[in-house]
C-alpha cells in the first residue's frame, strides 16, 4: 500500500454563479441550475431549489445535513467509489478538486441533530464552511416519507450534485497539484496510525465505506489516500458540532498533519477504520480486532479522534486499554471536557487526551438578511430550543448546533480549559 500515489489537481474556485452551461472560467464556477435540478430529480422530492451562499454574505443555512467538496477522477470519472463510480483506482492516479467551494444539503429536517452555517458574523468563525462558496440544495420531501428514506435521498442528492459540478473540472488545467504518497522512511522513527472511528449505530447514525453501511463492516485497514478520494461518506445526523461531514473526510485535518510529518518525525502506517456500534458485543469485537491490526502493523502509537459523543466513548476507552496493554501509546481527541459535559466512560490508561472545544458554550448569532432553509427548525435541533429564536431574529444556541465547531480532528484549533 505504501506505493499508492495520489495526485490532487487543485482548481481554485473564487466565485460561483448561475449560467446556461456548467463551466469554470477564471476561477468562477458557472452552474446550470436547471440542469442540476433535473439531474437530482427523485420521486420523494416535492421541491428542489438551488441557492448560492458566498463568504461574507448575510446568510444562514439551516438545517444542514451534509457538506461535500466536488471531486472526480480524471480517468474513470468516479467521485465516490461504490456510490458514484468503481473502486479500482481509489487512492491512486489523478483526482480533480474544486477547492474553495462545496455542496451543502438542507431543507426540511431529517433528524434533530443537524446544524447551522452562518456565512458572516460571529457564527462564521466557528466553522470552516463559512469560508467556502457554497452551492446549497434546498430539498423538501413528500408527505409521509420515513426519516431513513429522507436521509438516504438527501445524502445521495448531495453526492450526485458534487459529482455533477466536479465534471466541470475534467480537461481543465490545475492551479496547483498536491501529491500524497507514503514513501519509505530512511531512519528509525515512531511508527504511528490513526484509529478512524466510523459511526455505525443505526437510527440515522451511520457512515458509509465504499458505499457499504458501516453497520455491516468489521474493522478495515485503509490507506489515507482512500479517505481523500471519497471512500468514506457521511450518513450521520449526530450532533452537528462534532459530526464529520463528507467534506471533513475528504479534507481530514489530522491525516493531512500526519502526512506533513511522515518521514520527518513519524512513520505513518495508515488508518484503521473502526465501526462504532451501539451494542457491547459488537464494540468488543471491533475494538479488539482494531488493536490486533495495530499490533500487526507494528505501530508504536495511535491517535484516536472521536466522532459524536456519549456511546462512542466506550469504544475510545476499549481501544485505549487494548493498545496500552500491548505497549502501543494512545492519544485521544474529543470534545467533552469532563466537567461541562461528562465523558461517558473512562480508563486509567487514558492519560493523553486532547480537548477540541466545549460544545456546550452558548453564543448569540445575529439576524441574517437571508435564511436558506428554515430558521424555525432551530427549535428542534440539538443546541437549540423553543426559546432560542429572539424577537429581533437573532438566535441563542450552543456550539453543538454549528457545523464542525468541535470536531475531533481539531480543525479549528479550539480547546477547553478547566480552572
């Protein structure tokens, strides 16, 4: 696997607009709105609209289901292997990337754990998606649809839209290229891996690996390039603040950091994708298997970033105990600080923990000129309440409702301190 080489051809998108045909002109992504709506048509959709939200706009997107970066393979035109395209070249070859833009899915609420993106104001500082040119899918479904069907239809629509837009990059010259390859390490360096926790809990708490629901999977060894190349997509309605969107998988901050240090400070051995099931027997099965994989890789240490909270903390501690027992050092990355929000499980071996921010901190988000979606749904979302909406249109919410504010990757460099 160390020989896998992935070239990301980066095309910088500095602006977005609607036009007659899909194209990229001088850094502007031109979108055929009518064509995109027709491409996304589904019998379960009562209405589809496309709106644009740019950095600095007085705009609030609510409730957000997923965020996706448009990417596509140069040769096979695969975007998300197992869902849109084949598996063979994932993690290798050349992938076109529309950097600086994303597809955001919103509309009627799927599950109560969805989020907010503010494009300006104080809320914009808590999410990296406010810096993107966002193509927003506003989707309303027909009456009577079940939540799981609703989630699946909106998830697939987001992926299809990203694929549709990414095709504009085919044949275009890149602004620059990023190359990812785990080359040989010449000197003896600490061998490390990432325990990549994959939600597999059912009830709208699932991710997908190569198109397969994680509830059907055993721990899996992945090359980091596979994650960059669309092998993992979000299917979760977990708390927005610590949810990994598809964009977060495609641009995993921790994986990028490990790559920067590979061959200099560490010997990066890859990712162990660990499904986090709700039941104890499945937790034991997956966590013990993940530890055996780490032993087989011969690693000296692992980083364990958490997605979600509560139930997955049992998996965190099981992995920690198993690794430390076998002389594999562990570092955890999670949001609960143990005081404002208790950690659901603990272990004496968990003596190296990085806190990525307190999702219970409250903020007041000012009124916006444009609401994309439905602000009233803040009443039903984690981090909001009936009294969240104020008379002037501002809302008082906790950070848990802002997309990606406290994700385990540590993307925003936030932390919490107890005095």
